[in-house]
C-alpha cells in the first residue's frame, strides 16, 4: 500500500513529497509508540531538574527530534531525506548532552555527532550516485531505473557504512556505547529504540530502490549480522554499567536485524521469494519488537538509576522489594529481549530462524553454509543474552542490597513513569501472544521491500507454525496455572516458615558475599578474553590472613582502541606539527605562492 | 545611480575622518548603509543603466555581490553600535576605512572594465589593511604586515595578468567586458592562457585559495568580529567576481577546460589544506578562517565544475556571506566578553550567555552546512556537480575533508559552548543590538534554506546564463 | 632603437640578479634605485620618434618615484628603526645565483610560444620582465627581513613595469594608473610598518627584534 | 478436539510415569556397578511423594521469582514432552519449527532457574547459576549444530521428523554424520541434565555442584517440582536420542513400543555406566568437554554438507 502527499517546496532539487508505504509503516509505528511513551515518561523523570536546567531547550529539541524522525521515514526525496536526517542527528546531539557539565557526557556527545556526521557525508555520495543514475532526486523515480551491478554494489557498500554508523554495526558502532549511557534515560530509550533503527530504515530504503543485488551483498549483511550480534552481546556481558550494557544489547539486536536483511537479500538474489519475505519480514518485525522492549528496558533502568543515583550494577540489589512494579516490567523486557517465548522477541526471532532453516535447506552450498552460520550465531546470541539478562536482573533486582544507595528509603516511582512502561510491557505481551496482525504487517513490508506480491505466495508456511506456537503457549500458561493450583493444594494447611538463606554452614552471610555481576559473567568472558581484551587486576589472596584486596576487571572495545582513537590522535598531532612548521616565516607563505605560480606555468604553458 | 552608490560612502568616509563624535560616526555609517541597502533593493526590481560609457555596469553577477555587500555592511553597522557601547577606543580609522571599503567594493561590483576592476580590488586591499590592526598590538601588526605583503603580491600578479590580457586583446583595443566578449575570436589564446594563470594566482591570493591562503588565519584571528565579517564575507567574494568575469571570457574563447582544470586543482587544495590544519587549532577565529578557506574552495570548485556546480557556487556566495556574518559576529561578541578567542579561556558560554551560545551553535551548523541553513543546499549542489561530472576522486576527497573540517570546528565550538561555565575575563552582559544583528542573519540563512525565494532563483539562473558555461 | 631596449632589458634582469645575490641592505637599495632609473629611461628609447609629453611625464614620474622617493623612504626606514644588523639570507650567494639563472631560463622557455602582437618593440621584453618578476619573487622568498621583502616586491613591480612599457600605446591611461598605484602600495607598506613599529616602541619597550612569528624589522 | 486432548493426556501419563523410572534405573545400574543392591527403581516416586507432602521453608531474601521458578520449570518440560514421539505414540504437538519452540521453552525454564538461584542472595547458588549459564551456552551451540545437521538430513525442522520418528533416517547414506550427531548429542544430554562427568546429581559438596546447588534453598513442593522436572527433562532428551540411533519402524505399535522402551532402557543403562565408570571432571575442564561436543557437532555438520 502506498499513500503520497505533496506540497510545494522551493529549494534546489528539493520537493516536499511524503510517502507512506508498508515499509515505512513499521518504522512509523515504532516511532510513534516510543516517542510518545518516552515523552510521557520524561514528565516524571525530568521533574527533579525542573528550574535547574534549560527545560525549554530540551523540550524544543525533543519535539524537533520527533518531527525529524517522522520526516526521515516519510521523505520521498533525497534532499528532504538528508535534511531530516541532519536535523535528527543534530537535535539528538543536544538531547544527549543534557548533563553537559560532565566531561564524559561531552565526549560521548561529540563522538556521536562526529560519527553520525561522517556517516551522513557518505550518504551524500551514495544518494548522489543513485540520483545521477536515476536522473532524479525522487525515490520513486530512482527506483524505476535499473542499476548496473557494479554501481549497485558501490551504492550498497556506501549505504552499509553510512547508515551502519547510525545503526551501530560493528566496527563502526563506537559512538553507541558512549552515547546511550550519557543521555537521560528517556532519551536513551528513544535513541536505542528508534534512532538507530533509522539506519536500518535507510538500508531498507536503499535496498528497495536498488532492487535485486548481487548475492555477495547478502553475504556481507549476513556476516555483519553475525559479527555485530555475537560481539555485541559478548561486550554486553562484560559491562558493569547498566545503560552501557543495554547499549551493547542494541548492537546485538541490530545484528539480528541485519541477519534477517541478509537472508532476505540472499533470497532475492537466488529468486526464492519465501526466503526474501521471511528474512525481510522477520527483520522488520524485530525492528518493531526491539524498539518496544528496549524502550521498556531503558525506561526501567532510568527508574532504577533515578532512585539509586548510580548506574553501577554491582552497587544495586534487592530492588524487587523496593520497586515491585518496575521490577516486573523490567523482567518482561528482559525476557523479551532474550527472545524467550510468551513475549514479542521470540516471534521475530522465530521467523528469522525459520527463514534461515528454509535457506539452509534450499540455498546452494555457500548460501546454506551462511544460513547455518546464522542459525548458530542466533542460538549463541540467545543463550548469551539469557546469561546476560539473568545476571542483570539477578544482580539489580534480586538478592540483597549491595550498597547503601540501594537501601536508603525512597518515595515511590512517579506514575508518569510507570504508565508508559506498562503500555510497553503490555505491547510486548500482546505481540508475543497474538502476533498475527503485526507479523502480517511486517510481511507486507518485507514483500514491498523486495517488490514481491504476497498474494502469489502461500504465507501459510509461516502462519500455521505461528498459530501452533500460540496454542502451545496458551497451553503453557494453562499448565502454569494448573501447577500453581496444585502447589496451593499441596501447601494447604501448611504455613511455610521464613528463615535466612541457608549459608551452607556459614551463619549470617553478609550481602557482600553475594555473587556480583562481574563474577557471574566471568566464566563466559574469560573463555573469550582474547577477543574482548579482558583485563583483570589484583584480587589474588597472598598471605595467610589476607588484608583488604581490590579486584578490577574491564573489557575494551577493539575497533575503538586500535583504530579510531589512534587515527584521530595521529591526525591531530600531525596537524599541530605542520602548524608550527608552516606558521614560522612569511617567506614560507611567499614561497607557496611562488611555487604555485611556477607549477601552473610549467603545467599549463609548456 | 551607480555613481551615487559609490560616492556616498566615499564622501561620508571623508566626513568620518573629521574630528567628530563616535556616535556621529556610528549613526553616519548606519545611515549610509541603510540608504545603500534601500538602493540595492531597488536594483532588484530593474537594473540601472550603465554609466561612464560602459565602465560602470550592474549585471546580475554584480547584483549578487552588491546585495551581499549591502546586507553585510548593514548588519555590521548595527552590530557596531552595540559593540561600541562596551568599547572606549576611538572608532575614527575603523569607521572611515569601513566606509572607504564600502565604496571601493561597490566599484568592484559594478566595474565592467578589467583595469578598473583591478584598481578597485587594489583599493579594497589598501582600505582593509588598517582594519586588521584595530587592536594595536604585536600580533595584529604582524597579521597586517603579512596581509599587506601577500595581498600586494597578489595584486601585482593580477596586474601582470591584466597587462597580459591587454596584449591578448590587442586587436580589440579595449578591456571593456562586452567588447572582449564580442571580440572573443580575436583574442590570442596563448597570451590569454598566460594572463589567466596570473589572474588565478593573483586574485587567488586575495581570495585566500590554498596555497595562497596563508594570510587568512592570522588576519582573521587578529581582526575584530565585524572586520572579520567584511574580510571573510565580502572581500574574497569580490575577487571571486573577478574570476567569474574571467570565466565569462574563457567560456567564449573555448578555454573552459583549461580554466576549470586549474580551478578544480586549487579548489581541491583549498579543501585539503584547511582540513590538515584545523585539527590542531585552538583559536575560534582562526578556525573560522580555515573554514572560510574551505568555502572559497567550494566557490572555485563550483565554478570549475560548471552546470549545477556553477549555480551552487553563485548560491554559495550568498550563503557563505551570511554564514560568515553569523560566525564572525558571534566570535566577535564572545571575544569582547572574554577578552580572548582562545578555546582555553572560554567555557560554558551557553550557560552564562544563552543567546550567544545558541548563535555559536548556529555558527557551527551554518559554517559546516547542516540542513536548515542554506549552506547545506549549496554545498550539496557542488558535491552533486562533482558526481555528475564524474570527478569521483574529487568527491571522495572532498567528503573526507568536509568530515575532518566538521570534526575540527565542532571540537572547538562545542568545547566552548558546553562545560562548567568559566567566569569571563571582562564580564559584559548580552547586548541586545549585537544579538539582533546576528539574529537577522541566522533567520535569513535558515529561511533561504527552507524556502528559496523565486526572485533569488531567477537572479541566479540569469547569472548562470550570463556566465554562459557550457 | 630596439637594440637599446634590449640592452636595457638585459641590464634590468642583471641588476635584479645582483640584488638577489647581495645581502647588504643599503647596497640592495642602491642597486634598486639604479634599476628603477634605467627603467625610467626606457620610454625615451621606445619612442625616440615622437617625443610626446606623455612619455616625458611617465619617465620623469617613474624616475622621481622609483629612483628617488622610494629609496629615500627605505633608507629612512632602516635608519629610523635601526635595522642595520645584517641577517644572512636563507640561500647563499651561489645557490641564489644558480636558482636565479634557472628561473631566467624558465622565463625564456615559457615565453617561447608567445609573440607580441602589433609592431614588434623587442622580443626580449616579455622574457626579461617575466624573469624580473620571478627574481623579485625569489628575493622576497629568500630574505627574512621586512625591508628586503619590500625591496623584492618593488623589483617585482619593476618587472611588471618593464612589461607595461611595452604596451605603451595599446592601453591608454592603464599603465599610469597601475604604476602609480603600485608605488603607492610600496610606500604604504613602509608607512604602515614604520608607523606601527613606532607605536610599539612607545607603548612597550619590548624590542621588536624577533617576534614569535619569526619576523624581523 | 476431544481425541487431541486425550492424546495429550496419554502422552503426559506415559512421560510422568516413565521419567522417574528412568532415573531409578540409572541409580540401580550405578549401585550394581558399585557392587551394592541399591534402592528399588521406584524410589524416585517415593521421594517425590514425600516432598509433595512436606512443608517448605523460604528465605527472607527471596521474592515471588523464587516460588515461581519451579512451576515455570515443570510447565516447560511438560510442554516440551508433548513434542517428542514415544514409540508408536506420535508427538501430539508437532509443527514445522517446533524445535525452536522446544529450545526456547527450555531456555525460559533455565532463565527462571537462574534468577531464582540469584534470588536467594547466596554466593553458592550464584556460583551454580553462573556455571549453569556458561555451560548451557556451549550446550545450545552444540544442540543447534546437531539440529542443523538433522534438518539437512531430514529436510524438515519438525522434531519428530528430524529424529526420524516418522520416516527412519538413512544411516547407510549419511551414517558418519549421524554417528557424530549422536555422539555430541549424548554429551549434551549429560551436560544439560547435570550428570557425571559434568556434574554429580548426588554430590554434597556445594562448591563443586552446578544444578544441585542452584536448588539448594528449594524445599518441599518446590523441590519436588524441580526434581520431577529434572527427571522429565532427562527422559525427554533420551527420547530424542533413541529414535535417531535405532530408527526402525516395524508398523506394529506393540513392537514399536517395545523397541522404544528397549532403547530408553539402553540409554538409561548407558548413562548409568558412564556415571559409574567415569570420574567427575574438574570444573575448568568441563568446558573443554563441551567444546569437544561442539566440535564434534560441527564436524557432523561439515560432513553432511560435504555429502550433500
């Protein structure tokens, strides 16, 4: 389905033409849901800064940001798109640096701005290449022209890098884990829930314009998906900071989406419409799902941080008793993001799995191998994510408080903050139990994206399993209720006694003895420590009566540590050196002119 | 009409030299620039007749420059009033030279004779020199010295170019533009080539194209905000007008390829050089100077690429001027508040001076061509032109340099506006008049970026046809 | 008469070479004065036939300005700012001579393809003026002191002037304007330099020997 | 509709009765190897009955998560049990892609087990939870690779078809691959169900335990649910492995049932033998064993790909 909207707009090459189609619809839903929820949440969340900071500016940029998002998705013209894109980056920058008195926040914001802007410059090139080939700046008109496979490849790569920066593909993700923790929580929710999806949207739009691509593109996306997904979740496991951890999980989920897209591309280039629709559809559905549950998680994290005034996971504990509602909502988010059944994460991952298995069976050797790799990677991501969120939930909400900041009495969380989270949680459950509507929308989007009409396909192959799953899940719920009843019956007349946790012989074990998140993740992290650059200082017990010992463990981001930082530093030092050398003497200046003159004379007058 | 336009500022400049009160000078300057702008506005309806048997003619190219001049001087005049509310120093030389500058620049805009054009540009150099050394100190003296030396070299070379052109036009017996265009077939190509080379190097010095750019960082770094506006916004564009005039001839004599190849090379250089230097920069004005070099690169690149690029270049003339107003006036007001424009001395502007802080952000966005500002469109046009004419390498390098420039300028500006506020050295409160002057430019630039008024579009199109690029 | 013109051209180039290889300021100024004087004579030889008033005027003005006023100002300046101290140029004697020779050769090579239209005055004019221009440029590049740079600039002007003479009757009024303005520039430079240096001396007693930008006055 | 429900109930009946027996057999075998008489094979039933009647003790630290985990766990395995065929009894719940549901339902159960363990705030249970999370990652890796191979073999992603319950797998064609799959799957069974050499179900040294230490604080009904769930899980895994190995279909349901039961008996004895002959591995060597399982599974995958 397509709806157009035109207005006169007088800028060079620009035309104010908007368009809603099945592709943009998915993203539009995500935007509206999350921007609205985060906005309502902000009312409660920002109350403590009332008067102490320029609220007006913040609100202005929030509205600007939302508008920009909508226009990015609706724009049907290159200039309009790029304009909205720039607005999005800039306004989100000012949303991120809300706490600009902290140097870390400033650095994060600047890194974000630079990264997204550099990406945008690549997009300029890409769009102009396309527009030059298409002879127009209008997406529809461009999409009607055919691209030579070489040009298509170049455009594809430019799009992967340019949009990938925004989406947070590894290794160009470096801004992401810094920006998300720096921003206020409702902003991080929107950033991670919606803005990085704009990168995905851009890639989808480009794929839609380019039509059929050579199959190596599919493999590229597949590989990106595998790497980003697995690395993302591994990095997440090593984090001690709640929002940074969530940020890395966004990278993981982007990886899953990329897997779906890659599968779709493979299907397209091998003319297997089912793969295409399953891949693209799954990816699109996961876009929506991820924005919902990741939004929920960030909002929950915000609620926690607002009370405990720290993001350090190992400082928290036992919050389930203090903020029960938040803890349950966060649990819902956690279960969904692990892709566990009953919630929406499972549905989209199931669709992608399904497509990958289909590809495994039907694609030629290399493709099948790729799909197999994808399946394994997905499985690994799932189990690692499970471990990661078990760690988070267990350490933050369960057990006993690990630090005074987690004990001190607080007021209850404002209902301005609770209600949006409730909405998101409900959505998670709804899509998880009744996915049919959203799934069919996603498949429509996927079909539109790949220019295949679904009417020619028998979508039963996916919908029948889905309906089976639904019935199974309902049975599962029934089972749980039944077992609960049984338990009641067994316990009838008995009063369960409440004691201390059994300390295996130790009496009054203190809260400090609990397993920390780092120690929980340690086994996994150490298995891959060479990849994560895992560092561990101190901690070994020396003499018979050990004194107080300190243990710090940290992981580092390879692409940032070994590529981007050094590059920037080199450039800066080079420029400083040159500056000193060239600014010394006027003679230098004159000499440049002299040499230039000579050069031109020799070049042109021979 | 044109004569009035040139004479009025000249006479008032002489008046400003007389021992009169500071306020009188300011008011005089304001009045002159208001009248000037009104007359220019009239010209938008219909162009005036030529004067002095074709030596002074205003065509659409000239009109573009003229409008830029009028707007910039107007905003500077307004800004000046606010500025001198906080200053005790005498403004005699300043206002006199600014008015002289106004009249000579007008001469540049309307002169149709290459000799006259050269004289006018020469004159602008002379009158702009004293402006740099408004703060009488060692560095500003150095800056002035260099500016004069390098620009005079440039001037000399362009004079050589003029002479060579005269020889090339031996059979035309005049340097009047229409005659040259009419008698294009008679021009002897080799001499023309030589003259073009000298012109490009000569006027390039004045325009600040790499590698002849080197006076810019110091001159801009030393001059006060308002002077910076004039030096960065109009002065180079005057020389660019000269280059445009030359390109008119080239397009007639089939030297387009020759000309554009040189322009593209120098444009490329003007992209790369500032990108190399910007990262190490620690002074706001100097950073802006580098960005202005880059913008000059945009202009010549657009001219060299032709077609869409030419349109973009002409459009960029206007946008660049407006952007420079925002950048340098804001830098000026900050420098006045903090007594320095080094990034180490300034922190958290947006917390102490919210309005100035926002203008600073606007300066960053305008200078680096971010969407709501019209510079975005013109830069895109020129990039697009490089793709269309299949200079992929050029496009790639340009993109990289733009990115680096953004990083550099962003680092400086954001480092200045954010952070724990640092108490300004000579704390002065926001000045409404100064801010108004900047705000007008901001609004104007944004509104052009959001909606390109059709008269402007027609003017630009007409100018493109005038240059007659193939 | 063209032979005389040729001779003058050669002399001019030679003198610029001398200045290039010279490193004593006063001597340079003197040589410059000589060069300007010779240049001033050029119009007479160009137009031995019709000795119009314009010719006389031009050459007189040239000689007075270039050979008289400017050297005077220069001397005044170096005395005033006490810039007696010699600083050896970046390039030594030998190298500058060799480079100069190369530059001259280049100038001739460039102007091979260019023939002066109209009645042939002298085919040495273009190459000689070009090489004078380039030599002047070289002097500016190789000297570290303001005055010497101004000197180089003036020689560059001389080169242009030499060229301008050749289109004496092509372009009416153009040359005069140009020349005068150029002279004005030179004077102006000196004026501003000196003027500012004075102020510096009055304001703060910091010697303007070698500022942080590596300039010397 | 009715007969579906009937089928489901029948399935559950079989599973619920056979699963504890399976455990009992294992204990019997171990006792025999230890040269003891050992408890009767019905002992697990008595244990469960005892636990169901007991009152339970809760820690002050715990929340509803702790109480909910056993229910989720048992419900998950019960749902899972509907997806495996029991000899002649086809799986009542089978559809294309049900393995994914199976794996993820198991993960759901595991998730709740882990957070329940963390809920008690005891370092020992935290330790167990961490190990569980770690080993299960490797197990799932191996599991998925096996599934990939099987789905390539059987051109299907429905569990019963993949393990050859409907149409027997062609051992003669892709024997090696299947052998590798079976091998790695057996290791997975041992790991997932915490048997020696990975874990010792009836050790009493908390520091070395994995599964047992996680349910250290559970008591009464909850513990009963946990143990029952564990038994069913083991039974299910064996029920997946058996058809792969002896994929024979003698149309006659009785014979099929006998074949199935024999297979299960064999499987239980195999587990018992392994447990009583092998020593428990050091914890930091366990991961190597699992990595071996992964490698074997991957090898099987490659072999299958190569065979085409």
